C-alpha cells in the first residue's frame, strides 16, 4: 500500500504537510534562510520519524513481553555532511528507559528486534548513514 502525503506551500518558507492519519504539520526554515521558525525543519523530521518508528516497535514489543516502564525517551543525533546536498552521514540513537527493576534482557531484545527487523525507517537510514545505538537503563 502506498502512503500519499500532500505538502502545500502556505507562503514565505512555510509548507503544511498532511499524513494518512489526517493530521497536519508545518514545515519551515530558519530565519537565516528566509523562514520564520514556525514549523518543523525537514531534516530534523527525518530524525523524528526514525525515533518514532523504532519507539512504536519497542513499546509494542515490551507490552507483549509484559515489561512495565515509568518513562521512555529516544534521543536521536544526526551529523550532516559539510558539502551540499547535506545529508546525515552519521546517526546515533540513544534509548532511555526509566522504571523499577528494569528487565535489561527484554529491553535489549525489544530494541534489537526494532533496529534489525521491524523499523523500516532505521533500515532506510542504514542506506546512507553510519548508524549506532545505545541503551540506557535508569532504575528508580
């Protein structure tokens, strides 16, 4: 099944993009490039898509494994090339899990299944960037 996204120019450097979920988001550039900082930056959205894709996998897998979390966040850092067209040549994904008596084995399994098998966005990134991941357990 194809995903279809329509992105419409709203004036200046602002675009509005829809999604198959019927949600919209604004895309804009920095003031130094004529934008107004009123929307998401396109390359940063790629990092959000990566974290969101893997995060959905991990939460789903941990739920099936009956692992309870107090909190979970993903910090994704991308390094751009110096030359145009600038793209991410290196990306690091840090998974942070918070809770009591966190099950390290199950958490590691869930993250590894996401990045090696289920997350299509991670697979796409591997085509152009050196990828690394790290899991951080914060037991309370």
